[in-house]
C-alpha cells in the first residue's frame, strides 16, 4: 500500500498540537475552535510539501515514503517565534536515552521510522508578525512493506 500523505499529515498535526500544547494549523492558521489554544499566538502551521515513494526489494514498490513538511512557528516577537520553534523541534526530534523518539507520531496504517531536519530558515518578520520556518523529513513505511 502506498504511503497516504493526508493521513501522515493529520498525525503530524495532532502530534505537534499535543506535544507543544499550542494549536497547529494545516496549511493555514488555526481556527478559533482548534485545540488546545485556537488562534491565540504563538501557534504553528504545518505545510505538507510532498514526498517520494520507494519500497523494499521484494515488497510493495511504493510501501515506503520520504515526506517533507514545513512547520512555520508564528509569534508577536522574535523570541516568541523562536520559543515556539524550539517546542516544534523538541516535539519532532527529541529522543529518549534509549535512542527512541520521545514523542510518538501514531499514523493509522503507517509507521514513522525516521525523522530529520532538512532546513531551518530562522526568524523573519513581515508587518509585525514574526515567523520561524523549519523543514522536517519523515521516513514512513506501511505494514505491507
């Protein structure tokens, strides 16, 4: 079974909200009803940037995927945007002493087997809104792989 991008994206969005304690929009700013903090700044926005598929030698040729995400942290100050980006980085990349990822990303029908930073652009400001951009790669496999 091929990796389902939307399913992975929704799991990443939920993991970010739970781990950071702040709302995370999917391609846009969170709405007032988004949990846990609605549109209250700081928050982050998840942008799926696509991915590539591959597979194991004797399995489904599309059973594995390399998914690229941009997470933009939004704040009213540079410090706030950077603070939120630190929470995002911890949520997605922190590890336990045993080497496992500290925050699981449970994805229905998939398993996240690796995570890495692709790029960080740092803080920028436009019209008084500060943002910090991070690009993260997730390596995902499906049970049929």
